[in-house]
C-alpha cells in the first residue's frame, strides 16, 4: 500500500513536470560573429510554444547587469520560459559584457556593443525569427546596468523601440561612463556617446497622442535598493522635462528576488502597450 502511494505521487509529479515543459517556451542559445566586437557574441532567445501571430511576435530585448552575461536572466529566472507564453512574445537576452554600459567606446575598437546590438543582433533576430519587425512591437528593458542600457538605447534610437523599461537602473552613471572612455586629462573626448539622451526622448514624445511614435517608459526600484536615490533623481528629471513615464517603488533590494518579481510587471506594461497598438491597426 505504501509503495503504491509513493508510486502514484511520483507519477503525479512526473505528469506535472511534463505539462509544465510542454507549456514553457523554447530556449535557443546561439552565437553570432560580430564584426563590431571582433568576436563571437552569445545570446539567448526564448520563444513561445504557440504559433506566431499573422504579423509576428513582439520582441523584448532583456539586458543583464554589471558583471553578468547573456545567460544570467534565464539561469536566475527560469520562469521566463513560461512568461514568453503568457505574454505571447519573444524574449532575447544579449551579452552586454561585464562592464560595457552598452555604448560604443570611441577609444576602444573592440568596445562596440551598441553597434553590435543595433546593427547586428536586431537584424539577425528579425531575419531568423517570426517577429513583427516593427518598432511599435519592439521593447528593451534591463536591470541595474541593463536598466541604464535600456534607456540609453531607447533614447538614442527611438525610431527602433516603442517602449523601454528599467529595473533598479543605474540611471545616473554619467560620471562613471565618462571615466570609462576618457583618458586622464584628455578633455577632447566626446562623452555624449555614453549618456541617456533625455532631450531626444522629450523631442520624440512631444505632442503625439496616437501612441504610434512615442516611446513608453517604465521605471521601478526597490525601497531598500542602494540605487533608489538615483532612480528618484531620474524620475524627477523626467517629470521636470514633462516626459511621460510610469514609476514604481516596491519593497525590495538590489537582488534577484526583486528582479524575479519585477520582470512580470515590466512584461505586463509592454503587453498592454502592444495590445493597444494592435487595436489601432484594426
């Protein structure tokens, strides 16, 4: 009787695991040679198991933090597989290097993540996966350094992204970024390459009520996060410049427990926007 009970319990667990596996999105781990970076760049693509819509899937490019790598999101948050199904989108996790801050370094020819991301990775994804291939259905988000990277990309390339999100973002890194690229005493270096272009965001979002051309922004941070003040400063700057955005503070620290929860809120924000844009097309 006892053996039968344990056997039945084991079979239930096996069936539940099989059901979860069938429902979870497919994960591809790929490598793409990057002329910009002069090396192979790995990345992960999480696909829904459902058939792609007629116009293709929306895409979220999800950036890691400082010291991380392309596989950190899926390793720390394996629920991303189920999230791809739940929000019916592709999730792409690039490798941004340990300390790149995601921009091109004008003093280092091997430090060109921005060019790799914009000119190589995005076209590759649109060519090889069933994406919508439309800026309105393309978003970028990230945690910590990746939060900076997401707003950096969206502010420099608003023609490519309709939404951007930051989780515990390192949003006031201008002095750090400048120190990465500037030689001691060399004041001739143009450091505009490594800053969030707040003015371009304001200009791009000005006066548009159709949602078709604006960049939707969502920022959040834990109340016990050491970057909270930087996020509040960014929120204040956005408000003073009258750039529309969502901003949320929730209990939490600068850790994966917080980000594991935060990613669902980010995906919900993007999904609601994609749904509105889809309704406008009908």
